[in-house]
């Protein structure tokens, strides 16, 4: 080997390591979020086996979010800056695997809750460190820092949203057509966790210059961002409440609307909704933030109205249009809000503000679902979901003029860099 060749090989070593870390982090995110939504396809089947109420079904989805994931956002992201990314990502995958095993061995509803809590802890442990690794290692693919961070954001969107969409579809297909429907979907996901563990090994450990003391990461909103953050937070709660409610009950609801017990078909509704959201998020950068927000809120409200109409008419066409409309609306609202808040926030404070946005998102994912479950004790699951859809649709419609008015009073300009 010549000296020039050796030098060239040496310069390729670090990018190669960064690429492997990037792939490992993306795989970990995809597998974690795939597993998070996979049980959504099984709740109806498990309800027949264990005889739990609609409230318990919604709590199975919401309790890990409220008790584990929300506090974890304040703990594990900052902890990975001290302890390193790899150990937390690997721990998250391992703990999530334990949750899969608990689901496979479940002999009572208590086992299901134990499994969901373990899965929630896996999400809390692994999400922030894996997402941070994408940002740390994107330079292995892009030399320009701005281009590298766009790639990291795109990979995070595809991994998380793609995982959320594929999980219930995979669970529904295996539960409907494979042997041992309660066990096979979790066993397949367990195998994917094993693959992700191997791929995540190249993620860097504790950096040599890491700070020696961990501090609780409390979200803080800078004064110049507060005038716009309130409405953005409300919009985030509304659009993520749709994802949370749909993930908890949509398979059962579509089974009733379409009058079918086919688990693959009913779980496919959630796949369509979240997959459409991912596509909308990928196309949203072509729109101005205000356009994406207003269009997203309007389409989300329309999608929920279509869902109410599908519940009344048992129309397959309306049900599909409802899923597509809700997905487009969610994706545009989420992407538009992130674009506005990212541009308006100084770079030095962007991490904390985005952390607050994601915290609000998880509030939307978990808390409204519990309300639907409690209401279902008196009205039934379908009626409770209809009430939630009506409230969210009305909230979206009311937000549209307020968002337009806010844009007139507080136009978005790039925040000065520090």
C-alpha cells in the first residue's frame, strides 16, 4: 500500500465508524417504535382472552407514556451526555425485549401492564440517546454541517414514524395469518430487537471529555419564543392526541365500523394513518410553516369528521379517507410547528425548546387516551372515541384563526445566532 493510499484509508476510518453508529441508532429507533405500536393490533384479541374493559385497553396504551416516557424525557437525554449514548441505547433495547417476553408469557392483565411498563422504559431509555447519535454521526454521510443535521432529522422522522406505522401492520398480519397469534408477533419483534442490538454496538460510549455530573433537564422556554409557544403546544397536544387515541382503540373501532374481525385489516388503518403522516412530514418543508399549520389543522379536523361519518354509515371509503386525512393533517401540523419553532429559537437554546415540544407531544399521546377510557365506562368505546374526535376536530377549527392572527402579530424571523 502506498503512503497516499494509507493516508486515504486513515481518513475513511472515522467516517466509516460514524456511518455504522448512524445506522445502528436509526435501527434502534425504528425497532423501539415498531414495538411500541405493535400491541395496538392485538388489543382486541387480548381483550377477548383476558376479558378486560375498554378502560383497561386504553390504560395499557397510556400508562407507560404517562408514568415512564414523560419522566424519562427529563432524565435519560441529559444522562446520555454523561454516561454515553451506547449503554442507554443497548439498555433500552434490552428492557424493551423483556417487555416483549412479558407479553408472550402473559397469563393475566397484570402481566400485560408489566410488559407495557417495560416497553415504556425501553422507549424512555433509548429514544433520546439514539436520536442524539443521529445528530452526532451524520457527518459520516454529509460534510456540510447543515446538510448533516437535515439528514439526521430526516432519518429520525423515517425511523420513528415508520416504526410506528409498520408495528401495528406487522402485528396484525402475524396475528391474523400466523400460528399462535398472541405469541408470534412478539417473537418476531424480539428477533428484530436482537438484530438492532448488534447494529447498535458501534454507537460511541462515554466520550473522554464528557461532563462528570448529570443534571435534570427541565424544559425552558426563552422569553422571545413564549408568545408563539402556547398555540404551538395546544396544536401539538391536539394532533398527537389523535395518534394516541387511534393507537389505543382504532383496531377495535375499525372492526366495529367495518364489521370485521380481520386483525390485519383493522390494524392496517393505523398503518395508513401514520404512514400518511410520515409522507406529509417529508413533503412539508416545501411549504411555509404557517401554510403547513393552517392546512394541517383544517385537514385534521376534516379527517376526524369523516371518521364520525364512517362510524355512522359503516362506509369503508369514508374510513379510509378518514385515516388518510387524519394522517396528512397530523404530519403537516407537526412539521409546520417544528419548522416555526426551530427558526424562531436561538441555536444555543434550541435543544431545550425542542425538548419541551416533545414533552408536550407525549402529554398529547397519553393523557387524552385515559379520558377516552374513563368516558367509555358510561358510553362504550365507540361513543367515547366519537366524543374525543368531536372535541379534537372543534379544537383544530378554533385554532386556525388564532394561528393566522399570531402569525400577523409575531411573524417568524430567523433567530440571531449566538
